[in-house]
C-alpha cells in the first residue's frame, strides 16, 4: 500500500506544481505587461506634455505677434498725428485713427509683452498724454484754418523720440520671437 500511496502523491504533487507554475507564470507575465504598459503610458504623457508646451508657446508667440502689430499700428497712427499737429501748413485734420484704446493695449502688454516692450509702451503713453495736454491746454499756434504745435515743442520732441524708441523695441522684440 505504501508504494501505491507514493505513486498516487507523485502525480498529484506534479499536477499541483504545474498549476502553481502556470499561476506564477501568468502573474509574472501580467506584472511584466503592466510594467511595459506603465512605461508606455509614461512616454505618451511626456510626449503629450511636450506637445502641449509647444502649442502653448506657439499660441503665446501668435498673441505676441498680434500685439506687436497692434502696437506698431497704434504707434504709426501717433506718428502720423504728430506730423500733422506739428506741420504749420498741413491741411489734413488731426484725428486719432480708429484703433484700440491705449488702456486695452496696456493690459495686453502687461500680459504678453517682454519687459522692454512694456517699458517703451509706458513711456510712449506718458508722452502721448503730455502732447495731448499741450494740444488742449498748452501753447498752440492757430490760424483761421488750422491749429498746430511748434515742431521744437518739448512734448512733440519727446513724443517723436518715444515713437522711434517704441518702433525700435518692437522690431527687436519681433526679431527675438521669430
């Protein structure tokens, strides 16, 4: 009987070891698959983050470019207005072009522009306020057809310099963002 009992346990033990081996193999395979999947998901998250960062930078570049164009247009309008206000013989009316309000541009400058553009814009806004004061309250020349400021009026000279500085800073900023 002892020989039959031993003969009976050997296949049972082999079967149990086979089942445990299959379960262990399945567990090991599942763990390896999970680790591979975790690494793959990690790489995909990194790629998604990089893509998101590139898209965010591209959107920021587009916003800055749009802002720089708006600032350049506004500055050009101010330059044209300055030329008309300091020309004794100009027959063009002095009008502010239909552009964005300086406060709206200032808000966008604070959000998107470089510090150099921000400083230059703030200086330009200050000088625009000064020349407007000169135009309405200061020493203005006038004849029956036209009002004008002297070209050597300190406010007009300062605004001319601020305009040139703004245009230079915008060119540099646009080149830097390219």
